[in-house]
C-alpha cells in the first residue's frame, strides 16, 4: 500500500508535490499520545495561552500561508482566503477567551439542606468535563477555518480534549504549515506532547487513515465536515465500535430561499442571490441552491436578472477532480429530470483533463416537476442554483415541505407581508439559521451563531460547529454529590472566581 501521494493543482490540473501519508503505526502513536496527554491533563490557563499563541503563529505566516492555500485549492488569496485566515485566527482567540471566562462548564450547585423535611438535601454540584481525545477530519473547501486549526480543533482544545487531525488530501502543504505552528506552539506552551497531532492523508492511505482513526480505542469523539456519504460512514463506524463514540458531522445543505414579491425590486434580490450562489465557485456549505418564488411578472424579472448575473460570471476553478466530477454528474442528473431547463451558463460536463474549471449555471423548473423528483431537492455542490416556479404561496409551502434539513433558510419579503410568518415557520423547522432579506453565505463567528441543522445538514441537529456553543460537543456532564472541596474540580469551588449558578431547594439564586 502506497505511503506517498500527490495532490492536484486545480488551476492547471497538473499533479503537485509528493507527500508522505501517515502509516498505521503513526496513527496509533498519535492516538496513544493523545490519550496520555488527556491523562496528564490540559490545564485551563495553559490551553488558553496555547490557543492565543497559536493564533499569533498562524497570523505570522502572512502571505506564505495564503499563497500555499490558493495554489492547492484554486480559491483566491484575496479576499477569500485572507478572510478565512482572519476567521481562523480570531476563533482561536475567541476560544481562549471562552476558556478563561469559564462559564462554558455550566457549573451549577444545589446547596445541601440538612433541615429539610422529610428528607434532607445533598450538596450537589454539576459541570461539563471533556470527553477525551478528539479526531478532526479536515474539510476540502475551507483549508483553514474547517481544517487543521479550524473550529473543531479550536473548540475541542478549549474543552481540554487533545486533538488528532486527519489532513485533507486536497491541501496537504497548507495542512503541514498550519500543523507545524500548532505542534510547536503546544510544545512552547508546556502542554503534553500528544495535545495536538497531524496525520497527512491521501492516495491509497486516505480512507484507511480515516477508518483507523475513528476506530482507535483512544479516540472519544470526532468532528467531520464534508459529504453526507463520508459523514455517515464515519458515524456508522463510530457506532459499531465496542465503545461507541459520538461523531459530529456537518454535511450537505441546499440552503433554500423563498423570494416573495413584497421584497421589492427583483433585480436587486436576484443579483445578491446570484453572487452568493457562485461565491467560492459555489463550494461553500451555505451557498443558496434553491430559490422558490410565485409565477408572474415579478418571477420573470427575478429569473431574467439572475440569468444576466450568472451569464456574466466567468468560469470558476473547483477544488479537486472528485468535487468537479461529482458536480457535473449531479448537474447532468438534474438536466435529465422532467421539466428542468438551463436559463444561463454552461451545464455540460467539462473535459476531465486540464484546469478544474466549471461554468456557473442557472436552472429553472416548475414546482410540480420539482415535487415529483426527490433528487432535485438534494445538494448540487458547485456553482449552480435552481429557480422553482410556484403557482401561489400554498404551492411554495408544499414545495418547501420537500426540503430536507439545511444549514440555512432565507426569506426575502417586505415589512408586514402576511405570507411571511408561515414561510418563516417552515424554514425554522428545517434549518439551523434563518435569514431575512440577506444571503446565507458569510458565517459570523459569535455566540448566537448556529451552524448546524436537521439531517442531512448535520447528523446531530442539537449542535453547532461555529461559535462558543461548539465546545459542548466535546463534553459530558458530571454530578458531584457531597464531595469535599479538596476533591472537587476548581470550577466548582465556592470561592472560585467563576460564577456558579445556585439552587436552594430548587429555587435559582446567585
């Protein structure tokens, strides 16, 4: 079995440099080192310091990092990858602040009451504690923010979980640069050697490393960003282990949009939606894939303006051969469906050789045809968007009910539109984030953010992959009953500077 692999340079279609793929022994060593690091423990102050120093280290790579990531992904260094680099740096710093502030442990205390009758109450204290070593599977479309030092890694380390990252074969050079910063920073921060490990993966070893990592007994949870097939394969492997573990998988999303005539001028709405749909070659998990509107003059104006915007968009470079092949195959499948036609762009598969380019496409279909063909409600990952022509608002509702879980749902409407509340309810039932009069691309890393949703957007709809709440994925609650303070975690000490929520006979107090 080959232990080396080469990536593909998307802008030329030519092979890139050769990289070493982790061996089974190296996978085992990384996992065992992570288990030892967890046994020793990652102190709160030390890991906050580590996250901040890692952020500084990534920022110090400057343009070298952006140039390498652009070469390997075809994404433009400015502004796309620069913004992603800043997001990665800022979320590392954010989680350092979360660790220091401490409320993420959700410490809560019930004061014991020996005088309560007929039964005295015990002293009960509860908090979240880390699960253990976490496996992180890097994403193809976000070489920085969802990969080696991305949100899964940052939130797991913040929780006190050592991390073993499986690098993505599409950007191994970028992964190696980031991994070296993380490794050296962990060392200088005084953390155990197994706190962070990176496993280069690709070629014949790519799937094998994925399986070896999720199956290793030292791993206690996993984070994944990618396709539904990949995410669910990992979830099944994790569930079949002798000691099953949770997998938090962010997967496919069509990100439905409902555009009501009350939104105002169709041209402005159309141009914003078209730009969002083809952003980063349509290879972001939040790009809008389906737009629902009611037939009539406003719909035709929307279609015409979107068609003009898509037609004016040049060919785009896609991330890797597999993604482009999957995109063109899904597009061809859509076009073979009854009632689907092309309004703009080139929907024909590209040559398998040469640059990994594709032309953005705008498709159109009547709602009746859309509802008859379930595959039209599935994600087409790439620079394509489909307009669904509905008979009336009731037809919009019926068509929305065919949508599976999505990361986002968007409503364009005017103030006081009587149809808006029902659409909002339908979107909220299917999506993790609902946007009004905006576009779903551009995820802000902040406390209220939810980057998740019902299946197949995620396999765990109660979670988020973005924001401070992401830390909860890597924890479990533990209750300490009548435990003396000398044996309690410091977060549960009554003199601890962290605020503890108190219950007195079931009544909350501070």
